[in-house]
């Protein structure tokens, strides 16, 4: 195998593939990146039996072939190369990399022991890459990180016709986002549970093209696999075999009071007050007409903070406590200048959603259509 490629192209392709490599591979070959050259096409692949990643790039090749090399080391080397074309040559048990005056020689891994990457499942449809990346980022923040509870570490992906719904929860908050897409088959219906970390990483890095193709396995071939592909890149992940919570039953259908918040000002105030909140202690929010007072701390042996923020509040005065990190995560995810928070009672979940700016001549804010809802469980306040 022998080829020449632009340094930026090689570094970007290898870095993207290396993101999916396992930190502690079960067998040594899974720490490798597979380089394959066929004609003037370079394919760079990684696989750990759960997640696969494959990126392609155009090269000037004089000899086809395939070689397996230590992945993270290759990524570090290609990132550090000088800005010159890169010559790569496989010679027996070594891989030579030459770029300007720099030269590296890497040992290869036994390519015959490397597992075959799963085939990309059948295409189910396409979605705008920026819409998909935003939606996944908004929802994945609420997924759990405890691998002993796999049903909480995933994002529920539901397809109903031309609508996709994403949902994730860690039992303390629940995030739901709906958006339109373009299914290949009208009336398509499906529901799968995708590992949140894998989905979030893929959605964030498959934005080089205008759209992402979503593929789902069916039948006996490749059962339980989700595939995502964009321009010159594709990834697959094995789906979680777990039952997701019936989240629609958790979402309140009505509220007793609501507040419309200026997201930037409220977020800054919450961050400042939360500085004195000890680990595990709540941020106290006292809503009254026209304002909210944020408090944290309060005992003699810890710091105390208080700040008022102007808000629009409709309902009886309400005092409620939140985990400050969970509240700030939701505020960061709404992606609108103003947000609406709906309350039922101080001990029941509150729902945060984005608010569209009112149209000219309309004084009332409107919830952002069909997009994002973030349910957050309150923390019982002392006293």
C-alpha cells in the first residue's frame, strides 16, 4: 500500500475515526485503525463490536492494500505533522509516514485478526444535519451515565411518518424534542433505544454535509443496528436491548402557574447564586408577580447568595427548589432568548420550553412549536 494525501485531509479523517476507539479494548487489535486503499480512495475504519466508524478520502495512490495500525498514536502523529503532503507506505510489518522533513515508522497489528465492520443497514430516510445535531444535543444532556441502568443511558428515537421524537431521562429530568424529517417510506413507524454518548458524538461530527441519512436494521441481517451517514463518513451502533420509560405519562398535561424567563439574564443569575450551593443542595427559586428571587446557602458555616431577576409570572406565588446543574443544563438547551417554565406545585415536576418572540402587534409569547420540552424534578426544600 502506497499513497499521498493532503496533511489536513489525513489528520481530519483519522481524528474522526479515532473518536470511536475504545479506551480499554477487550483485545489488542480493537485499538487499531484500519487503512484501506482501493484505487484513489482511502478508507479509514474503527470498530469495537459495538460502534463502527468509517471515513473516506481521495488520495493519489500507486499501490492498493490494507494495514492495521495503532489508532490513537496515528491520530496524534497526523495531527502534529507539518503542513505538507503526506506519503504513506506499508512495508512488511511497518508503516512509514513521511511529511516534509518528518518521518515516522509505526508497527502494524495483525490485520487478519481484525473483525469485519457491520454493513450499513437499509436507509430509512434523511434529515437536515444541523437540525439533527441540535435535537440530539438538546436531548442527550438528560440521559443517565450509570451503565448498570442501560435503559437510562440511551436516547429513545421514535419515527412516526415524517416526524421524529427523541427522548432521554436519568430519572431526575426528562428531555423531549420533536422535528421533521424525510422518510424513504411514507407512514414509516419505528422505535429504538440508541446509546446516548454514541448518538451525541455522531450527530455533532456528521455536520460537514447538508443532510444525514438514518438507517435502521430489519430482519435477521444486522439485527439491532442504527446507522448514520453524512458526507464521506458513516457510523453504526448496536442498539440497547432495554425497555424505555413511558415518558409521555410523566409529562404534565396542564399547569397551575407559569413564568417567562429571559434566558441569558436568568442563567447568569443562577450561575452566580449557585456558586455557594454545596454539592447536593438546591437552588431556591421564589416566584412572585414580576420577579424571581434566587437563593442558595443559608447556614452559618457556609456561604450565602441571593439575586433577583425580572420575569413574567402568572399564578399564585411559588417557592420551588432545583438541582442547579440540572436547571442550567435545561436553560442552555432551549436555544431561545426567552423560556417558559410551567409549574403544577412545588413538589411536582416543572417543564421548561423555548418561547418564540411574539409577532408584531401580539403581546403574548408563544411556546416554540413542537420542538423542545425539558422536565425537571424539584428538590424538597428544608424547613
